[in-house]
C-alpha cells in the first residue's frame, strides 16, 4: 500500500472507493528478476477465489481423518494431514493479505508487500504443495488403502493440489514478461541502441508466429497457409513497432489498459448525456418566444463547458494538451451530431436510399458463403445447404464433389461439393442461373468476390467479401498511405494529392485485373450480344470488401458511368477527405451504431492509445472498482458523479512517476515519427453516409450481460452523417458486434420493414414493383435508378 493518506469516497459503482495519492512507480509486478505482465491488483481476484477452495480442501481432509485410524498409526499419513492443514492455513492467511494489499491504491500506486508474498509462495509454498501431493498419494494408496472413504477423498484433495500447481505454472509462463536484467529493456533508448531494423524484425517474428499458431489451432479453417512469408509482415511489423514503441520507459500491464478504456467509456457516455440535455434544453428554449437563438447557443456552449473531461488551463493562447484536445474533439463531435438530419420515411428519396440498402445488404452478406451461413443457422444450416445442393443436382448438374464437374462451371476456387457457391445461393435466395461468376480463392490482397444478376432491380451486382481469414487481416493491417495520383491517371479520376489505404487499394487492383482477365462483366453488359446492356452495375461489399468496392467504383466508373457503389461498414482509414466526398455522387455507405471499423485508422488508434493512457494517470480508485463499474454499470447513479469519484479533478492530477513516464513516452513517439518520415494524412470512410443509431433497447434475459448477446430488441434510427463524424473510436460493448455482416444486414432489413418497405431476398422470387409509395413515383426500374442518381 505505501505511506499514502486515504479518504473514503462513496462509490457510485456500488462500493466505497479508497483515494490514494502516490508518487511511486507503476505496479507491474516485479519479482524473481522479472517484470511480469500483471499487477498486484489482479492477484486480488485470484486470491479471493482460492480462499474457499482451500477451506474445502481442509474440510475434506478432516472428514477423511475421522473415518479411519490410519492417520494416527502411520507417521507419513499423519505428517501429510497436519502439514496439509498448516499449509492451507498459511495459504488462506497469505491469500487474505493479497486481497487486502492488492485492492489498495490505484493502478499507478506501488504495492511493496505483494511481491514479497508472491516470492514466498512461489519459492516455498509451491514446492511444499508438490511434496504434500506425493505424501497424499502414499496415504491414499498405502497407509489408508483399506478405507474406502479415505481412498475417495484424499485423491480428490491431491488432484486439486496438482491442478493448482499446473494452473499456476501455466499462468506464470504465459505472463512471465521480461527479465529485469534484459539488455533490451531500459530507459537508455533501445531504439537508439538496437536500431529500428531490429525492432521491426522482432515484431515481424511475432506476427509470423501468431499466424502460424492461429492457422494450426483452427486447422487452417480461417486461412494461414499463405501467411508464412516474412515479407508479408514487413509493413505490419513497422506499424506495430511504431505504435507500441515506448523505449522501455512505460511501465503498464494489459489490465491497466482495460481499466482506462472503461473510464473512457464512462466519459463518452457522460458527454452523450450532456449533449442530450443541451438538445432538450434548446428545444424548450425555442418554444419560448422570449428567448432568442443566441440564447440557445449560449446555453448549449455552457452545457458543453461543464464537461469534466476538459482539464486545460482555460487560456486562449495556452498550448493544447492531450486532455484539452480530447475535450475539443468531443465538443466538435457532438455539435456535428446535433446538426444531423434524420431520414424521413415520408420523403421519397430517403425511402429509396433505405430500400436500396436493404436490398443489397443481403448480396454483401452472401459472399461470406458457408462459414457465416452455418454461424447464422447452427441447427438448420446443414440441412438447408443439402436441400439447395439437391435441387441443383435435380437439374442435371451432378454432385460436383471434391473438385468434380458439378456446379455451373462459372466458379473458381470452390471447395468440396461446391459448398461456397451453394451457401451463397442459399443466403441470397438466388437461382444458380443468377450467379454469373464467383471467385473463392483467398490469399494476401486476393479477395473472394462474385457477380450476381439481380433481375428484380435490373442490376448486375459485384459483391466483394470482407475480412474472414488471416490473410485478410494482413491486408487490413497494411495501413500505410499510398498516393492515388498514378491510379487516378490510369482509371480516369482525380488522385492528385490524394492518399488511400495500401492493402485495400492493392486488393481492389487485383480484383480489377481479374475482372479484365475473365471478362464476365464485359460479356454481360458491354459486348454487342450482351444480355444485360440496360442493367445498372452495382458494386457492394462489407468491411474490407466495402473498401475494395469503393476503389472499384472509381476504377469502373469511366466504363460504367451509371455505376452505384454501396459499402457496408467501410473501413475508416480508407481515403483522404477530398476523395471521400468526391465519390458521394455514386457512393452511399451504411454504418451500424457503434461499429469500430468505420472509426478505425492509424490516427484514431493513436488517439485511443493517448486518451486511455491519459485517463489511467487520472484514476484515483482501485482497478477492481473501475472494472466493477463496467460490469454492474452506474447503478442508478449519475455518470458524471461516477467520473468524479473515479478520476482526479482536471486541476488536481498528481505528479506521479507514471505521469513522468507518460511524458517520456510522448517524446519517444514524436521521435519515432521524425525517424520514419513519410506523409501523415487523415483517412475517412467514403461517400454519403447513413448511420443507423440505436435509439432504444430492451433488456435481454441475461440482465446487464445481455448487452453482449443477440436476444435484445433494438430500435435503430437512420441518420445522415458526415465523413468527419467517425474520427474517434467510441467505446461500447457492441462496437465489435455491430460490425458483424449478419447483424448489419438484419438490422437494415428490419428498419426497412418498419418503414413499410418490402424486403424480399432473391431476384427471381418476385416481380419488380413500381408502387409510387415504395419507388418514389417511378414507373420502372430505370426511373427508380435515375431518381437514385439524382439523390
């Protein structure tokens, strides 16, 4: 704990927070010449769980003692009993001490007593536990072998002791960290001593090892065969090396990062509440004729200025700090949100946009093929696929098993029994004749895609798959920006001074070359005998596929001027702002609620890292109290009061050693960027953006944990958003789930149905409707598409 003064503060998270001020170092556990990847406060939970286990072990041993006389007759059995009772008593005392001392202080406070306890348990008690296990085996088999109860209870106790030893050894190995005498660890400057190339190679080995292990343990179901080449990781390793480089000065453990993200979540939610209050106040003021719009603006600014996150000096000429920058970003974001326009179900153009989104979301989902189909239909998926496959066989196509001659002959890279193509047809409710071409091969920058003929909407649809394999993850991680000038000159768009995501652009160029190679699009829409000359080309995709769709739209627009691009959940770090807005004439992106990917870029990741580190330095309660607030929520207490109890005030942040480490870390990051050079640009999601914001949610059957499940009824409101609205990662329990393609598709279709728009997957299952209510007054598909282009 230390010599810190303590004061009890009533905790809004459900307990009492102990406020400690300390200027000591961070609490990553340092024992046995290692800096471990956990702190003393993590041991609080483990020790608390072990106390009842040890009590049960003692009771079982005493029960066995009362059932026989072997413990008094045999000295070894008697020694095992009394030594075991002494061992468990000592362990309970030490675990209680770990619970007490581990729960004291903040994430930035030291725990001097904890390393001594850990050292004693590891060096003394663990060997004693192994010796007691051997004695216990002797007692159960030799000394007390005739007693049935003893033969049953003692082995149970011994197995629990062996399990404790094994689990402890595994945890110590997994979180062993670095040796304190490691020459590569220190504040002298490992980047300067070892060189940039050394650190890049180190991260390259880590990435290659991770991909090999992931591929092996998943039986290469999600790829991994093509990720062993070290050259594929050079850019990824460079990005990771720069992002995490701290020159050995930042003493932090993973759970500290989790606690910082929990605090950031509370801060963001409190700012959202401030925004809603200011909007409500503005609405009330506007109803009062005696108030002017200037008064409305003054009241809104006053509400924003009350936010706790602002901790700057307040001087206009003061240099911005990370905390004032955080505040300014939040104010800018919520002012943008305040000016958003909600889509109107009575507006014909808005209905057309939502109708189109619901229609082609299913096409973007279908290219994920059998893996996602089985995931969505765990019980009925296999029978449904068999049914679709049998229907194909009845048409005389054969089974096509294991690379045979089955299927339509227009697929490439499919697996046994045309499983990919079968799931694609089942997911989109299509007939086999409507699948013009499909490529299912996957490697780095080589993406699966398909070409579908949608007769109902008189469209040829090019759908590109998103991230599903390890190779796709590598493509996503190739985040360095590349200039678009040469690409624009080649395909006829303005790329001068514009930049884009390297990996996604390379993948789109591969697809464009493959389209030219087999010529399916040209044969369908451009040749003299093309059957679909009057159809519109629509390019769609989800996630990585959405980014590829955007670039393919730029590459194909000169040849197909009426092309439309529909990216679902596009990556945030895709293109610079000029290009992002330039494609708005033919591109409409769709983003679901708190989806992290449209907010994900190198710039936003750096902002997230800096914000989390800044908030860690402000925490004034124990880490367990912070994590508890993430599980149980505010508990009916105002989030602003919760933040006041968790974080130091803006003008009273203690100057701890971690604050000094944080300053050194920022200096290291600045030097890293100077050494790398290159161009730093902000990248954005493309086109016009429809953001589906969750406005209502019912509780699931799991209570508070139900927010992570899919059993809750959610209401989403579609709003027009700006490209700049997604320049900060919003921490949310659903920020990963909101990116799942099945969830995106189902939510958009549900909103469309609530608007009275008919959602019928498949193009041959129903005829085209030209209702003026659903098609904005259009008399034909061509009129409908013309109105969309005007929109």
